[in-house]
C-alpha cells in the first residue's frame, strides 16, 4: 500500500497533503503518529463524564490534526462535533450520533494507517 | 542580519500547541534552521518565557488549549511585557474574523491558518523574525537621531541664553538651575492635578523654553543690569521692560510663530514676572490667566535668584528662601505650585548644590539615555546572553551544593520553580504551574499554610522584604518542621509591581524536636516525672490569667512523717515512697489536671471542680492513705477552692499552704479547706 493509496482508502486529500508536506516519508511519519494521539480517547472519556469543555478541546485538537494531514473525512466529522460543542450543544440526542460518526471515521483511519505501517515495515 | 545567533546556537522558536502531532509537524519544518522548544499550553509557555524571555526569537501559538489558551497567554505576555520582546505568530484553524482581529489586537504579528504548508510556515517565520529585529533596530536608530537633534537644539538655546547671562554678569548656571527646577515642579504638578492638561511631551518643551525667560535682558543697558546697589525707580522701569522685550524678540522670528517652542517661549518671556494676585508686570494678569508654563518658570526663577549670589545680594540658604517664598515676601504664587515646591523641599535641600554643571543636565535626557542604554544592550545582546547563561550555571552549581530547597515563586501567572536538588528532595517537578492546586500547595504545605505563606510574600514591603517562618511540611510522607526564608521581589520602575519571591526551605525538624525535649526536661521533676514547681506555676498562672471566671481548686499535699522513712529505711527507700505517691496521685487525676512535686515531700494538684469538691479531694486523700511496704502512708492536705481569681498564683498558693498547715496542726492525716 502506498501513501497515496492509503489516502484514497481513508478518504483523505493526498494532493493537498503532498503539496504542503512535500515528501511521502514525512507524510507517513506523521500519519503513524496519529495512532498515538490521545485526543480521540480524551474526547470519548470527556463526553462520557459530561466534561463538555474538555470534550470540545479534544474534538478541536483532533480536527486540527486531521486538517494538517488532510484526512478529510475524519476532519469533517470532527469539525461538525467540535462546532456543535462550541455552540454549547449538550443534548446527547444530538451529540452522540456525531460522536458515533467520528468514532467510525477514526477507526477506519487508524486501520488504514496500521495497514500502511505494517506493509511498509 | 543572520539567522544564526552565535557560532554554536541557532535562534530559538517556542511552539505552543496542545497536540503533539501539530508541534512535531512544525518542529519538523523548522528544526534544521532553528532550535525548537515546545510547550503544551500557555502556562508551560509562560514558565519558559519567565526564564528565557530574551532567548526566544519567535513564538508560534495555538488558540484552543487546555489550562491556559492562546488568548489568555497573550494577555499574560502583555501583562509581563514579553509581547514587546517576543514576536508571536498565531496558528489556528479559526478563520472567523473576530478571532483573527482579537489576535492582532493582542499583539500578534502574523496569523497562519491551518492547514499550513512548509514553505508558508518557514517564510512567515523568517520574515517575522527579521521584521521584529529590523523594527527594533530602526526604533533605536530613530531614538539616536532624535537624541542628536535634541542635543543640538538644546545647545543652541543654551548658547543664546548664556549670552544673556554673561552680559548679566552671571554664570550659565542660572539657566541650568531653572531648567531643572522647572522640570521638577512640572512633574510634581502633574502628579497633583491634570487640570493644566500638560502632556509628557510638553515637559521637555517647557524646560527648553525656560532657558529663554530672560532673553529680553539683551535690550537692557549693561549699567542697569550690573548695578551693584538698588535700582532707582526709573532704572527699575527699564529693567521691567525685559519681559515684554523678550516676548517681542521671539514674536519677530519670521515664519516660526506657530512653533510650539516659540509659543511657549513667548508665554514664559512675557509673563514670568506676573503675580498670582494680579500685581505683576507687564500685563497684570491674575490667577490662572497666567499660562502655567510662565507660572512655573516664575517660581523656579525666584527660588534660584534667592539661593544664588548676585551683584546686589548674597545667597540665601534653602530654608530662608523657602520661608521667604511661602510667606509671600518674594511674590504671590499659585498655592498648588507652592505645595509642589514644599514637596520638593527635601530634594532641593539635599541636591541643589550638587546639580551638575557639565553639558549633561541629567534629568531631561534621562528617558533618551535609557533608550540609548537599551540600544547598547541590543548591540551586546550576545554577551548579555552569555552572562545570563553563566549566572544560571553558577546558580545551579551552588544550588546543587547547598542541600537546601531553593525556589522561585512567580505571582503572575502563578508558578513555582524549584532548584534541581530541591525538586528531587521533595519528589516534585522543577516547574510547578498553579502551585496552589498542586501537591506542593496542598500536600507538602497544608493548603492553609501555603496561602499564609503567599499572603505574607505579597504583604511584605520593600523596606522589609525578607520573611522567615516555620511550617510543618509533609516531606514524602513524613511531617517535618521546616524554616521557610523568602525575599519578595518587585519590578523596577514606578510604581514597583509585586512580582513574586525567591526563597529557601531548610529542614529544622531535628533541631526543633531537640528543643522541645529540652523544654520538657527542664519542666520535669527528675525523680517523679511530675512537673517541677516552676513549670506548674507558669501553667497555673497562665490559666488564671486567661480564665477569670472558672472554678478551680488548688490542693497541697504533704506526706506525714516522711523524714522517718528516710531515717529508718534510707534515702533510696524515701525516693521509692515519693515515686509511689506520685503514681497514686497521677492515677486519680485527669491528664488535664496539673500535678507537681513542689519540693521535698510536698505535692500540688490544680484541677477544675464542678459543684461537689469533697469526692475529688477524698479520692486523692484515700489513695494516699495506707501503706508502702513497711512505711505507713498518710497525708495532710490543704485545699483552696476559687471561683474566679483576680490575684496572682503566689497568693493562691499561700492560701492552700495555710490550709495544709492547719491540717498538720490539727494532728495530721486529714484534709482542711481554707476558710477565711
């Protein structure tokens, strides 16, 4: 799996990230870091504890990371959640579906990255 | 300008972002040309800036972060003045104009929105660093030029007015004196009121113009100017023309009527002999009709004239001159200005004679000189940094050697920096942000003690900045008495602002424990372990003085025929009897009661009573009646009961003693209450 294929698989924008970060090595280096990023775990934990401030910050950080790496799909869902939390939405009926979407996208993204990591050693 | 700071070091960039990935992305893009420092939030960044403000060439700052976000960080930077020395680029996904505007308003130089690419980041970083350095350089160059220009201007004015002075047979000192006193008066006046709307910029202008006040004397004939005796009425009339004449000269300078220096000079020349009551010349202006510049120079002129030697008079002392001015002997002045003069009196008395005479009149160029010094600092910035580095090394070395906890406390934002040795000893990080909420402020110190300490630091004064206080600290689980010595620190400048403190923590636990043991030993009777009489007396006295209402009784106990025990069975046996008696008394009293061996075979018990005293007394009495081995134990007891006592311990003791002798004289083996 090439970096480009990985991006296609996780619905990211390879052209964009390549133009900004310039080398495949660098892109891959930072993609792998996403696996160790704590913001997703923090997001889930904070929503569970209804610590909305922290949840907003975690969603916001996740969004920023995806933006920098052009992981578009996850960026969009994280963005949606982050904006809702910022606007003060606290209703689980609204938040939980958004969180579920983020979770789904996040899992897909991490799976793709793991695959990339494995195949390329 | 080179991006390299010195041969081995690169310029340092501080990246502040809560996401590790984002930090390392930036770091990756910049680390080949710069040294990167990282902080996870504003608090951590503040901790770094506190120590290394001048080393950081640029800061990249995120907005949304835990603990302290980007906007709060900018506010802190403004508060501490760091924003002036450290250029900031904000990096954020927020493109809402309100956010961008707010960032610029708070002093950031550039704003990069996510997602960023390498070229943009590098180029913006480099150009912002360049720009900040250039700006600094330029402002120094401008200050430099202004200084040169100012110097020439002042010199021209001084040459001109000295001309007048020399013709007047005076030294050039008068001009200098007036300039300085004018400035002192103006500053003092500005502190008192803003009703004259004098701006800071106008002060040097008025001071410069003050040198021109007597320029009109050029039109007064030499014979009158330098006449040693009193002037005739006619001569005085001619002399008086100098104020209007000076104004006319200034008014005649073509094309320059609108120049502030000329306008102010005109006011000063024309009206520096007006009086506040309207009886001056040439126009008889009254009160606030006289422009404030002229009022100030008039007062300065009179003070200097009085304290200087003139052809027609000797110099008066400062005190005499002050008295003459305040009594209205030398003209009538604005009462507010007289207040200012009075306030300045100590300075004038101390320093008037030592006012410098060279070409560097100190005060008015002070602010420019300060700029100059800053400029030198810029030129020598590398050397300064090296010195700082040395100082840090020295400090660290000494701190490590001393086996004491050294710390620095910063009030804004609140943080505590520990010496490395201290951090290890306390098992804490070197930098503690928000120490009140961390283990340091609520475990090592109790929360209450820590607030007490911090309140004390803040309340310390510059006269007495050092505080010593003992606290019981929790050092890794064991409670130990420690001495905390601190020195509070304030910023330079007026008014000084409280910034924090430095201090050290010394373990004095063993010392305190030893002292307590010694105190205990000194208070005890070595044979029985009861209190000795001195200690009992002190305790009882303190109770009597504190509790003026309480019900207490004092019981004196004397072992009957104790001498016999010593004589018949030996002193060692006698000691056994005493110990036995002491144990018995201890057994039938409470720990709050005071029991003491008064001396020899006499004991004393001091206790509270409710209504019934007999039971308590008899309990002791019967405990001590019986037999110890071969010796028959019996006691004589004297008791005095009080309800409120306004006399001292001694008189109470005497009453109990009297009652005890009563018991003895009635045949021993009994107890007696004191009766009046």
